[in-house]
């Protein structure tokens, strides 16, 4: 059984931990509001951009002159998964959920006989991917100095991915990240960004199927400009969603840790008081027994 001194030291240690977790929760809550606003503001633009590009692409006849970002390579053998995670922990299962979704996608592709490569954005996904898929990591974008996601960061990542797509024999590129739902829910997603996926449904207004649309200068020229921008926008959205999701998960994790620390302090305090009372009772018995012996 622990001594009174050891229990007192442990209670003090847990109280110090509780102060740290409470402070981290408050910091995460303060940062979450701005990150959530950024993620929510970026969603309509990113969604509409993807819809516009898919709509234009669906009306273009794919030919040898079509951009590779639209037409693809004509093969479906090598897949690149862009895995976007955080650089820090203490956020519950946030990073592991994204990695798990990417692993699920990778395992499905490998079962179908495809080759899978990984492009990492953030540090937290590397240990698991390196252990389970040796030599599959082709690059890692360092985001440790990135305090808040910027569009320039997304452009740099997109340019590197496009360059590797056109030169490294990659056929399909997927993006894995976590969509922010609430402080308790972040939904891991894996979406195809290269080549442009076919639209899930026809988003044109009713009766517009036979409307003639003219493009200036032409569809190919528009796509040449829009396709790289769309990839950068989708990556930027993933970075914004991840930041909001990270702070939401961290706030929840630190709140749980603070509550657990409080419960532990209560249990240790009860144990300390009981043991202290037992010591006092023992001392009183010894004093009374000694007095009676005299």
C-alpha cells in the first residue's frame, strides 16, 4: 500500500496534469472557432469548383490531345494516395482514423492487383504507412512550420503531385482527409482527384440537357487552366477540414482527460483520507493502550 507521502505527491502530480489538459482544451477551443469558420467557408467553393470541372469534363470528347489530368493515362495500374494528417498528437483518434481510411482504400486496390503509393502531408501518418507498406512512400510534404493552412501551401503540394503524375507513371490520385462535422465527429474521406471523376449525378437544371453551351476560347483551354486549380482547391479544402477536425478532436480529448484527472484526484483523495484516518486511529489505540498499561 502506498504511503501517505506517496499519495500526496501523486495527487499533486495529477492536479498539475489536470491544469495542463484544461489549458490545452481552452487553447484548442479558441483556435477551433476560426478553423471551423475557414473550413465551412471553403466548402461551397471547393464543391462548386469540383462540380463545374466535372460538368465541363463530361461534355468534352476525350482524345489524345486532352489534358492528362482529365483523360488520365489510359491505364489503371498505379494509384497514389495523398494522405493528409496532422503533425501533432493529443487529439484522440483523429489521425489514426484518417490513416485507417487510407489503409482500407489501399488494401482494396492491392487486392485488385493495383500498385499503391503514398504521398504524405503531415507527420502522423508516416510510422504506420512505413511499417505496413514498405517503400510505398514516394514523398512527404513538411507542414510543421505551417501555423494555418494557406492556399499557397496547397498550390505547392498540388504542383508537386501533378509533376509526379505526369512523370512517375502514376495513373490515379486519391486524397485522404477528415471532413469536419462537429467537435465529436470527423468523417474520414478518400476521394479521387486525378483524373477528374465522372459526376455522381446530373446537377444541371431540369430541361437544360439540350441547351447548347459555348466555351471561349474552348473546352480544352478552359480545362488546362481549371484542372490544376481544382486540384489545389481540393487539397486546400482538405487542409482546412483537417485543421478544424484536429482542434475539435483535441478539445474533446483534453476535456475527457481533464474529467478523468478529476475522477482520479477524487479516488486518490478518498484513499489518502482513509489511510490517514487509519494511521490516526492506530496512533490513538497505541496511546490508549499505553495509558492503560501504566
